[in-house]
C-alpha cells in the first residue's frame, strides 16, 4: 500500500485544525448590532443626523490607502463597472485585460459595451507585463485593466509608462491586493481608479462589497452618482430625518450601493488588516525557508519595487517536471489530503474557462461578433499555461496559523514529490 494519504496512507497531519476565515469577535458583533439597531440599513434611508456607515467606511478606506477619495459599492464586480463608466468607456472602445484572473474584469468590460482584449501574462507572476500590453494596443484602446494577482504586484512602473505613452487610462483591480505597496505607495493609487472587492474570501472581508478609490475629484463626483442612481452626498450638515443623498443627475447611474450592515462589518475589519498582513508575511517567510531547503519549489516572485505584498492566495511554484506527468490538479489534491486543507491550481486562463461565454447572452451580441471574439481572444497564451501548470495555491487563512503549520506544509509537499509516481 502507498504511504500517500490520498491512497489510504497515514497523513502528515491529523488532529490539528487550520485557522478559520472570516475572523470576528465581540467587537464585530457590536458593530453589526449597532448597524442593525440604527434602522438605517441603507445609505438611501433617512439619517438620524449622523453619516452613514457606508460613507464612514469609504472615508476610512481612503485614509488607509492614503488617497483623497473612496466610494463604497456592493461588489468588486460593480467597482470595475463604476470605474469603466466613470472613464466613459463604452461601445467601440477596447480595454486590455489579463487572461489569468477571475472572470469579473472581462465581464465588467463587456457589461459597459466595450471589447475586452485578453492578453498573455508573465509565466512567473501571472500578471500583465508592459510587453504583452504594448502588443495589444490599438486606436480603439481606452484603458488597461491590470490585476495584481494572488500574492504579488504587477510591474506598475512599466505599466504606467506604457499607458502614459499610449495616452490611455490605467485601472487597477486590487481585489486580491488590499494594502500592497509599490515604492512605498498603496496599490490602487497608481491608476486613475483602483477597484477593490470585500467578498468574504478576500483579505478584507465584508461578505459582499467593494470600493473604488481615486485622487481625481471629478471622477469621485461621477463615481458617487454611478453607484447610487445618479445621487451623491449632500453638501450640508445632516439633521435627523434628512436624506444623505441628493439627486444630482450629472451622469446616469445604477444602484450599486453597499448595505449599512456590510459597512458596519467592514469598519470592524479594516483596522485588523495590517496586523494580519504582518502575520501572513512572517509565516510566508517561514514557509519559504522550508521550501527553499527542498529545492524545486519557490514562491510567486514579488518585483523589487513591491515593498509590501498582500497575500490573497499563496502560490507555491514548482520546477516543471517536479511531479513527473502528474497533473497539477492531482498534486493539489494529494498535498491537501496530507494536511486536511484545500489546495488547488490557479483558475483556468480565461480563454479556456466556461465563465467567459458571452455568446450565451443576448446583451453581448453586438460586441461579441465573430470579429469581436477574434480580436478579444485571438492570441496564444503560453505564459498563462506555464503559470497555471506549475503553481499550487491555497487560501490566505492558513498563513494565519503558526510555525508548526508551515512545517507541516513543507513536509506534505516533500512527501508528495518523493512519492508522486504512486499517483500515476
Ligand atoms: C474577487 C474578484 C473580483 C470580483 O469581486 P466580487 O466582489 O466578487 O464581485 C474582481 N477581480 C478580481 C481579481 C477578484 O479576485
């Protein structure tokens, strides 16, 4: 019989548990109950004379990112739509997006009527590079939507340069990178707009939720209205019974407002974020020491100028051939079985994903023509294939564990490497 846990052997680890996510305590319960008891529940409901939690959270989040403006929204997906609409991107326009990401960035471009031009990524980091972007630019390009993926930061110097030269906007999708820094500055502040998600799995969790940040006052005014059916905050002091939103109508909006209950939870979670980052960084360093000693393994590289990473999914990269012909899915399952935790390969690159099927919806028929599809996806994606085939990822919650947990991870990876032939 095999030693491997997935084939019936004794696991590396039994009896001990991994940290839970999301994390909450009495303070969280207090914030949530206070929001409940306020009966406010929505930013669009009459005030008790105080500002909404939705607005207070936006102010705190702007302060956290050291940027003048933030607008709370209901999802990260909505943040992307609001950003694109704020820049007036629509039919006839193209937006360059990476092939290696969650489907939301591409879906958002389609939702505003523009064409996503899906390009390859760096095989080591899974992120857009200035070269892959430059090769995809056209007269129709209006923006580049960069995703800081998993546990790293894209080359912001290079991407700023290429977008400035081309005269197009840079938009940052920071749904996996809250609090990361590039040259000392928070990510999300390098593009015209930075977009965030607070879906429960992200490092800043509110259940569902999102935000857009900008230093551009005019974009801020537009984004307020784009998220609240053309309303923005009133300029006057609030008295009990007042509405906090005013029908401004300078731009046609939709309703992407964040619930007050969500904002209450986020106000509790935000002050915990940097401490959690510090803990994850310590554990990641511990894990990396162990992996380095094994050979064959290493972390997703972090560019020199990214002086703080944000680990959403930790990626263990391995030398091609480390597990012979065993597919990465089977490796992930085998390592997970040793540990009683989940590991998986990165999401399929979007050209192979069932989540990107715009032809299934009438709404996209004008943009997703044969020609549109060819322009969107008519490229090779070798960087994405390499990244996907040589990376194992796991959720950031496990990095909230201790040194023993990291040692178990290293032992499990080594055990599966040494016995991988049994998986064939
Ligand atoms: C999670 C995520 C989103 C979408 O956020 P939601 O809040 O789930 O809508 C967008 N982009 C990336 C890169 C993500 O990881």
